[in-house]
C-alpha cells in the first residue's frame, strides 16, 4: 500500500474549507505565513474564519496570538497539524482578565504543514506567529 501525503493534505484543506468558510479570501485559499510574521485580516460575519498555513518542524515551540482591533472583534484560534488533527484551541487568554485576545503556545509533535484557523466574532484582528527551535538534548556523563 502506497501512502500519498499530498492527497491527505488536500483532503484536510477541503475539510477545513467546508467546515470553516473563509471571509476575506476566496473559498479555496489558505494563506501562507512564516515564523516571525504579523498579519492583519477581517472576520466578515459570524461563523466565518480565516485559515493560514505554515511549515513546522518537530520540537518547535510555536506561539500564536490574535487580538481584535475593531469594536466587538473577539478572535478564537485553532491549531491543526499532521496527521490532520486539531492540536490546540483557545478563545481568551486566561492570564489577562477581561481580555479578548487568544493565544496558543504549543510544542510541535510532527514536521510538515500546520494550519491556523482564526474565527470568533466579526471584525478586524491582528495575529502573530513566533517560534523557538527545538532545544537539543544534552546528556551529561558524570565520572
């Protein structure tokens, strides 16, 4: 049996697009993003989402933050990774009382394409994607 990861990725993207219609992009577009990026976008209506994709490496510690920047905007975040599973979801950062900011901090468990889905209430938001590379394991030998 031959596995076709590109077919699985295509199926995941199609499922995401069916489950989460995109707002400011065409119905078939997932926006590429890289570590260190900040983006500004809009959730047009209740139930709409915006999807981003990035290539992650096993062990990377990723931090994703989304903050509403227009009245009433309250973004939510979902991180989806290989093998097409939801890894983390966040609505509001608990460490900031009365905040509508969403944040995910997650150490990637697989290399390959990962997806960020931003949903929530309609309005403008900005989002950042940061990463720290995996920390190499150092084994000390005591004599």
